[in-house]
C-alpha cells in the first residue's frame, strides 16, 4: 500500500481540504498513475454535498484524470512507465456479462465500480478519485492519451465529452443530421463541437439571448430561444436528435414538440424525476425519449482518437487545488466557461 495526499471531505457540505489515505498495492494487472490534471464535474459537487444520499465518507472526488504511468503490475503489457494515460468515470466491472462483452461496461449487470465513492470488487474498500497525487487502476480501465491531444485539457472528455459522444454514436449523427443541443454548459459546449465535427446541422437551444454569440463561436449554425413561444412554434418537428443537457428535473414537453418524425430526445443531464410527459407528443411523429450515461471504454478511446484527429478539446479554466471550494461555488452559480481543470502539481504547493 502507499500513502496518498488528496483533497476530500469527511462529512456532507464541508469544505474540501487536504486528506491522507491509502492506495492499494499493485495487483498483477494494475497500473499506478501519477496524476497531472483532473477535471471538475458537477457530480463531484453532488457527492461532496451528499445530494444523492449515497456518499461514502471520507470522499475524495475526481473522475476526469490524466497523468503518467509510474509503475505497472507483472501482467500488464499495454503500458509502460512514462506513458500519458487517462482514467474516466469507472475503474472496474465484471467483464463477463453481456453488457461488458459488448464494451458497455457502465451498464454491467453486476454494477460498474465508479472511480470514486464505489466499492472495490476484490477488497470491498471505498474507491477514491483524482483530486489526489496518484491512483491505482486495473489496466483494462486505463485509456491511452493520443500524442496530438493536449493533456491539460483532455480530462473533461472522459465525462462531459463521452456523455454526449455516446448518444451521438448510438443515434447515428452524421453529415446532414439535424441536431439540437439544450443548454450550453460543460456537456452542451462539447456536444456542439462534436456535432459540428461530425457534419451535423447544430442548433443550440437556450433561455438566454446572451449565449447566442457564444454558441456561434463554438460552431453552432443556429440558436433557438426556448423562452420565445413564436420561435419554438416555428421550430416544431425540425430535429432528428435533441440532446438535453439540463442537469435537473424539468418539463421536457416543449422540447418533444421539436422532434421530427422518428426523432429522439436523449436525456444526458437530469438524474432526477421529470415533470409529467404528455403521451400524445410521443405518439405524434412516432417520437422517442431516451436516456444515456457515459460510454464504454472502447467508445471512450474512440472519442479520444476523434478529438486528436480533429483537434477538439473542451474549453477549460485551469485552477489550483487550493481554489477548489471557490470553483464549486462558481460552478453552482454557472460561473464557468465551460469546465474547470485542476493542475495537480499545485497539490505540492504549501
């Protein structure tokens, strides 16, 4: 075992502070990684605040991890010391069920092991995340960072990026697809960049006229104000796919009306109950509503390769770990464009 220093909390709503804990000794198929950068996700804030009543304390968050291999187990053959690698939202699954065999590890029938706040499948110990010096991860769940990607800004691709990439791939977004993205935060801004790169006609749906300029700067072809009834009416039956990134329960009925025949609205943000859905809006035009989590490891590696090829990275603000509590406050107030990334070298700064 090795002692690790990170930032975490011992109880709900406490400020994050330095915390010391133990990482497991290397198993034969493990990779030990020195963490260089870690993205900051809304779910980190939810777990720290115990909003979902499922946090295991002490909690060390962080699942958008980029770093360098420091050591490998005896059976590891894909990575060497010094390789630039990444770890996303999960660090294990059963590997034997149908979902795992189809490279859909997040849907493992026995439950995936999240990078933090989960239970190790072998030891039963609580997993702790990337707001820390280093991490030990099973080789299968380590991703390779292509040389063309800037490692400073790669982390958010492992959560925000794959969360929108997965439904785009599952629903066949391609040249000519009429894609709408609701919201222009961490998820939404990546959906715009990726959709444009895939050749889709991308429309950003927002309540704020002030975001129109930002949306177009990201590559969006059109902006639709959901607060404008006439504009929403004119856009009825216009889209093949609508990605809904709103991070809380809300009324999806106005957005269902925007779907063309056999169109689909995919929820990628809300993990809470929705307001009642009007069945007729699904029957008309044979519309569908779906949900999507992160993608599997194969799909995530595909995303990293696509972003390297097209030089697509999230728009990020780099912070020191000592500023994480201020960053949480700003994130809660939607005061970030569009993702925070922690420079973990700051952990060594007094």
